[in-house]
C-alpha cells in the first residue's frame, strides 16, 4: 500500500492537494471518526466501498492498542488491493490539545504508518502540520467558526472541517449555511469539509453546492453492524428524532449533542442540566462507568431506520449521490 505522490506545495493550492487524494473516492465523503464507535472494521468497510474511513487515535485504550489498529488497517487495505479493489484513502483523528498526554506518542505512530489523511481537533494544530506534510499526508482540522478557521489556515492546514450546528457529540453551534459562507470568505485555495446532520448521498451533493469539497457523515455510521457502539445506542438512534437531541456544555465543558432519552435513563434532570455550569458534572472520561450509557448523536437521527453493514450503507449513499447529480 502506498501513498499518492503529493503535489509540490509551491505549484498547487492546498485545495488541489486534497482533491488529488480524494479523487480516489467514489463520492466526496468521510465516515467521521467517532469516540467509542469507529474502529478498523468500520473504516475498512468504508474504504472498500469507496468512502474514506477513519477512527480516532484516542478511541484506543493505549499506544499498544493503537499500534494494533494501525496494523489492522494496513493489512486490511493490502487484502483489498490483492483482491483487485482500489480502496479509498483512510484517516486518523488526533486530539492536539495539550491536555491529551498521548498526543506526541500517537503522532509518532501515525507518522510511522504514513497515514494518508490526519484529522486534527480540539486545539491549535501548530507544528504538527509541517510534520504531517513531511510524510506526504493531508492535514484537515476541526473548526466551529471563522476565527478557528483563520488560526488553522495560519498553521498551514490543507483544509478545515466546518463542524456546524447539528453534529453529533462535540458540535458547532452555527447554522451550516452561515458557517460555510463565513469560512469561504477566507478564500478558495483550501478545502472545506462540512459536518453536521448529513445522512444521505443527497446531503453530500448539497454540501458541494454550498461550497464544500467533502462531507463528514457521523451519526448515520453509528447505526451500522461494524460500529463499536452498543446495541442500546444503535436502537436509540433508530427510535429517536431531531427533537430528541439535547445540546449541553455541562457534560464535559464543550458544546455537545446528546440523546436526551439516554440522559434521562441515567437519572439526569434535563431542566437542571439546562442551567448547570460547565464542569459541574463529571466528564465521561473521568468516570467512564457512570457515563457509559449516555449516548451522542446528531440532528440527522430522524432519517435513520436500520442498522445495515457499513459497505451496504456506503453503496446506498453512493447511489443517492449519483441520483442527486
């Protein structure tokens, strides 16, 4: 398995470099990396079907487990290539915030495996971008507003992931039309990935019409057979609608969308939560046992009514996208 030769930075824009890589996709879509949901099985199923698969490095419990996941990706992609397939590129999400003590070691492993796309989040990407570019990879960074985008572009990213209102888990709070317009005011020479409430191939086409180069699809992939999410989480997504999504900054200090029925089942009074200051409730990672049954999802839950294999879902998305074109 080899990376495509990167286009020389001096002779191409960041957007062109992203497009050189994503030209290997059946449709311009990424199965978003989701904590305690995404894994190599899900990522490989997506890559094999022509959609970029991904997972978060912090979804593993240790450096050793991440090492194993990277091995699974390399071996799985090799099997796909040996069978005559042309798998889509894959990506790993790295939390670059100083509070993530694993970040330096995780970045070292991602570099060793020459992961073709690195999705950075929760902090300024800083010096990591030059290092990512050093092995020929594409760097995309999560942003939720124009100022975040400006800082990411100053750091040299190839593109930004515009996380709009309606995304599952940690989310932005700006309408996707407004966010896309403000980000695109910064120029056309970088890529934009739009995230937030997308569940169909039609949505992917709509994101393109809004000026995005790629679409981020998260919640729809929770309800797949390969996803690590619990059966209860998957069933709740099938039973929920957009009005069942509860936005709160109090669970772990950052805006996040949660499935309200899971909060209620955990004994949380939603009226109290609405007025609870950030940090007053123990974060999930600090008390995993207590919060293991609190589930995230985005506004797109109302359009999800089955739990197919990921490859079947990808084929469905591709057909919808082509019909929309």
